């Protein structure tokens, strides 16, 4: 699978290595992180703050990237039926043994939904520059039906282990003015800190449409899938960084997008 031109534009010539160097964090070896996927000029520092909590000397067997499709709606989730992802920084081997295990269990092979969708691709260079790993499993969810998300979660749960890592790709509020974005994003952050699926579902759609609020979390179905996988687990959940596009100096404050880095630590 070739890295697409849209994602190169999102990188904007900014080196992930430089972002990682400029945004250090305390190593906590999380089981999972939430990382934004916007253009690096907007959210790259927040992404780096989350990735920098992961020990660069620890080798992961497989890194799972959970993403919500930004280009199409479809049932359940798709996997990438290729041997590798070819990025500007080299190839990343895809774990097709895990893919084969997941097929017909709420997952199907289809590359088409990965094309021209940046939500996984902008995450990959951070993995390459920060982490040791053997393989990756990119997963793109096209569904918001909670029963289907539970099925996806049930099939992924067995892969939760100290040797694997889950990355949830998501930005937060979309398009409200600056002050409302800060308020809404902190409300969503508090939902995540509670680690309660029913509470999350009850509140994640609150006030949509008010003052241009299009979503509270564009990857909420990916996060909810992880939450279904881990709701009976106890985590020390940490915020590594927050900003929205209005903080960057490259966008106005009348219409912004929010970004959190969040880690889930045992």
C-alpha cells in the first residue's frame, strides 16, 4: 500500500523526528494511546507528546491502529490486504496472520476505504521514528452500530497484551468557536477518564449542531471499540497534551478542531 498524496500534504514537510524531539514526555509504557491525525502544523506536537510516553527501546510484536473512516460509511471494519505499507520513511510490515484470523469476524479485506483517507497514514511516521515493532495491523471502522462495535471489540480483545500496542486515531471537537471547543473537549476528556461505555454513548452526541459543533470526537467509534475491549480493565489514564487549531497561529479561532494526547497505562 502506497502512502497517498493527501497525507503528504498533511505532513506539510514537517519531520516527525523533530516533533518528537521538541515535545518530550515521561515514559509510562502505555497499553494504548489516543493520538490526533490532523495536519502536523496543527496537531503534530500533541501526537508527539503521546508517542513520547512509549519506551523507544521496547519492542512491540504488533501495533494495532484503530481508525474511523472519514470518507465512507460501511458495515463493521476493514483490514488492509497488503504485505506492507510503503511510507516516505520506509516499508512497514502488515501482520497478515492476524488479518486472516480476523476475517469473517466483523472484518473484511478491502483496500479501497484506505485510499485518500489520512487517519491512519499520518500516524505511521510517528511509529517509525519512535517505536520498535515487528508488524502493524491498520483497522478502519465504518460503522457506528454499537452491537457491531462490540463484535469488533470481542475479536480484538485477545490481542491486548504487554507485547502489543493499540493506537486510537482521533481528533476531538470539529468547527465550534475556540471557547466552546475548549469546553466541549474537556467534557469529552472527562468522559474518557470515567472509562464507562454507557456514559460515553449517552453524552458523545450531546449538543451536536450547536454553534457549528459537528462532532465531539471524530474517531469516537474507534475509541468506543477500545472501551468495549477494556471496560473491565483498570487503567491510569493520563492527558499528555491538549490544544486546538486556534492555538497554533495557523488558523483562526472562530472555527477550530480540538486535539488531545491520551495514554492508558497499567
